């Protein structure tokens, strides 16, 4: 299956915005009642396979690319998408 490399830039975002973007993509662990209860909140990428190559580089299937792009555009993040060649073999 064809893959896409998504590079995004969070340099012009403050810490609150960065946390919100990362949480909506990858999810987070939520604790309540002073840590007594713990919940895993799912992000968008928990719905399908992905590889995180770097802090701001994600590889997803080409069919899932538009969903990730939509989230990043919602937060007005600069994004670069590159199609990766299929592996031979």
C-alpha cells in the first residue's frame, strides 16, 4: 500500500496550542480524582496504522492522509506531504 510522509511545523504555536494539536493526533492519558482513576483518551491516529519518524514527521497510508491533513489544517499548521514509493519485494 502507498504511504505518505506528513511533515508539520509547530514553531509558531504556543505551548497550549502545541499540546492541543499533539493530543488530538496521538491521544493522551487522563487522570482524575488525584490520580486514583486513569483513562486513555484516543487521538485521531489511534484509528489506523502510523509510524512516527520524528517529533514532527508521521508516515500514514495514503488513504488516511486526508483525515490527518484536515486536523492539521483546522489548527492552521504548516504541512508538507510527500508520497513515498512502494517497497519492492
